[in-house]
């Protein structure tokens, strides 16, 4: 799950989307120069990138998996570092990572599917779908306000979350039961603040409208049609071997690396921390841009672009970060860069935001 203090902006490369927030965070590492460009062959890009990333791993900057795709086709994918501090097992490129708030885009797609089917609308309120919502002020918030972080729903994190036994947080509904009882930050529409709680409520709306648990709906209607065969909502107390564990430095940057799973719920939620691989994230990007999840109009809404009849070319990045996790997926239809790490921010997104403009060019002003 995403921790607000660790959500960082990648201002030069990314467009703020549902998995990003503008916030301050730890200093970004200084990275060495990388000599790659779009005119190089796939082999040249791969060789230069592998050398650069291997150096970052040896310098203890990178611990994770990196994928680059050209026109939706993988040209480079490799893993660097270790899965966990307990076994010190080497990471594999098809290992699964918690992806923090990148998972919000799955929730956005699920909501867009229900909108496309006419089952909800942007102005549908919480109260219309969840008549037993426990806060009258927040119950007037609309689906669009929830998507846009304008609903004022209490964030997940804070003293109440720290005091909550994390073994209770086994699915999105459990997060919803917790969040819905917290006092709101502001009245719907009265402000705009990054809102994990908003997406947890969206997950409950998906559950109520579809009649399926949020996790089942996303598995059947997002992961399956996208071809994301290794993605899912795993429990941290039942993890298979091929999973990267949350690893951080809770005693400070000079302290030892530790497993920091205890700072997260047992499972993720509609706000984040599904598990995926770099190749599954490429499959998702392709499925979304090719209108295989929602139609062109709703694809444009999710990507914050304009409707396109062919492959969507909106330039957007989704970022997630928190204790022991930092992830980024950036694309523009022609180039895709995915960096998944099981380390705290900001190294993962710094690598992604350094690499992507070298291939895609700077963002148009």
C-alpha cells in the first residue's frame, strides 16, 4: 500500500495521473550518464542499458526489474539484485513485485468499464451505490470526484492505521470498513489532495455494482483480458517463492536493510499493492492502448489523452512508492519503460524518469 510521505513527483517525464501525487520526498540519487537514443538498434540499447543498470545495482541504487519496449514489443528485460533479506535469493525477470499505487490504474479501468456499460456515471454518488455509507458528508461525493482525488475521503495512513493490526487488512473490503469510519479531510469538491481512501471507496463501489469481490472483478475483467497471467492480489503471509519482498531502511538510510512487510496490510487494495511482473505491466499497457479493456473514449480518460482510433499515444506515467517499494510505468505508445523495485523511493522512479526521455524525447511544452 502506498504511504503518502513517500509518493514523489517525476515532473520532467510524467503526467500526473491516478497513481501519482505531487509531494516532497527523500533526495533523488545522482545517476551516471546513459548514452542511449531512439535511433539505436534494440541490441545497442540493451547492451548500454544493461551495463548502466548493473553499475547501479553494484552501487546499491537499483534492486529490481527493468523492461523497455518499442512499439509495444519488449526489447529489453532484466532483473538486478535480491528478492529479500532473509534468503538473499537472486531476482528473476519474471518475479512478481508489489506495485504500490500503480494499482490505482486497474481500479480506474474497472470503473471505466462499469461506466461504459452504463451501470454507473461520473456523477453517481457514493450514497446511490452504498446507501449504508457511514459518513453523510462524504456520501455525497461523486465517482468523478473520487477518481480525481477531490472527494475528501480520509487517507488510509495515519495514527489509526499504525495502530490497526495489519492482519485484519486482507482485502479491499477490509480497507473500506476501516477508511469509511475515519473523519473526512474536507467536503466533496472543496479541495484536491492525494487520496488513497478515495480509491478504496471506488473499489467498494466496484464490488457493490458488479456483485463480485473487488479482487475477483479485477482478476477477471482487467488482468485476464490483458493477458496478465502472473498478476494478482497476493497475501504477504502466503507468498510463493518467486516474489520480491518489501525491503527498506526503517532505522534510517544508514541502518540495515530490513523486511518492512509489517508496515503494510496483509493484502493490497483498490488503492495499490497488487502484485505484477514487468512483462505483465507491458501486457496491461498494450491492452489499454489497443482498446481491449475499454473503448477509445474511456481509454483516453484513463490515459488523460484524446480519443484515438489506433494505438493510443498519450504520454503518461504511473508511480507508486512506500516502505520497501518504488515502481514506475511510463509510456507514450511508441516507448514503454517499466521499473519495479522492492526498495523504498526514489531510486526506481528516478531510473525510469531518467531513461524514458532519452528514448521518447522531452515532454512537449
